[in-house]
């Protein structure tokens, strides 16, 4: 990945949630209900399987769909351990998971896989570090391993897309800025609901603001490393961010009209097909190869 686990992890010290505390279980129940919605939204893999630009991508997505649906069961098991019931996700989470579904392959791999799942990883790392339950930690580590592969795939495919469609940088940047705005709304909600005076002494929740800033910094760094923005997001003024977000409808209309060749039309030129009969590896290496996957 462009950003390692060590870089993305936040240092909580020895701070842990107390699963004997009803307040801690309720907070964690709320957190995992956000993930439950996100994992259910994994059914969108079916849409992108149809839109996959090459056979290696189709193979990856078919595997990912099974992993995302297995994560639903894993999250339900965690909720059961916590004694919490499934509940609706926050509107910001629903917007980020389904409301921002891309109109092109480039939007999908950049916004949903590289950036969206990259942010999920940051939270999974934090939960694995601060929840003492061995069973929950085991479930999280299993999901983390799979999510890391999803992020790596998204990063590679994003760089391929931008080499072929450099004009899409502005659209991806505009939507990345919108993502950050939605996350800001979620941040304010969490601060109001879980940042009450009684939580200021909590070993984990008292560090929530620091963790949130660290996670968003990681997201911004990934946006830069993907080549989506020519300058650090911290240098973008509020006015420029507003202009970028206002440009999204027109940019998305153009992206929707982008003529992407269906795999059923291009498969004979696919690296997997050609490689099978040329003696070359069917899975090409490097970000410039359309057939790369893991």
C-alpha cells in the first residue's frame, strides 16, 4: 500500500475499551453498525464486475464480493459479542458508501477502494489496538488482511486510470474534497454525541480528536500519493474547495458519457487471454499494466 499499517496506525498507548462497561459497548455498537452498512454496500461489487475493464479486475471483484459479504457475518458476530443489535447507519456513512457511487471505473477504484477502504483500514487498525477481546481482535485482523488487498488493488487501478485519463484528476479531486466535507460532518456528530464531559477521562475516547485528525491526514496523504492533486490538500483554500465541489455535477455528466469498452468486446486483447498463448505471464506487473491484481 502507498501508506503502511505503521504509518496509518494511531498511537493509543495502552488505552483499551472496557467491554464490561455498558457505555463502551454502546459506543462500539454504534461504530460497528456503521461498518455493517458499509459491508452490506459491498453488493455494489456486482455492478463493477459488469463494468470491469479487464479479466484480472473481474476475477478480483468476484473474490472481493464474497469477502465483503463474509464481513457482514463478522460484524454481526462482533455486535453479538458486544450485546448490541443491528441499527441504522449515520446519514454521512450512507452517503459515503452509496451516495457517492462512481459513474466510471476510475471513480470506483479511486474513491471507493483506494480512499474509502483506506479510511476503513485506519479505523480497523484503531479498533484492533484498543479492544481487548481476543475473538473480536481475531475477526478484525482477518478483515484487515482482506481490506489491505482491496486498497492495494484500488491504488494500482487508480494510477492506471489517471495515466489513461489525466483529465479526470479534477473530478476525482472534487469528489475527494466532498468526502472530506462529509467526514467533517461525521466528526462533529461524534464530538457532540460521544465527546461529553464524562468521556474526557475515557482512556480511548479522550484521544478521539487526535485519532480523527491522524486518519484524515492519512486520507489526504493517500490522495496526494495517488496523483489526484498537484498540491497538498492543506493548501487548498475554502473557496477553492467550494468551487471544486460545485463543479461535480458537470464533471460527472462528462464522465458518465465516457465511452468505456465492455469486457465482452475487449477480452480477446486482454493480457490474461493473450498471455496464455504467448508464453508471457498472464498477470502483468506495475501500475501501468491493466491486468495487475492481487
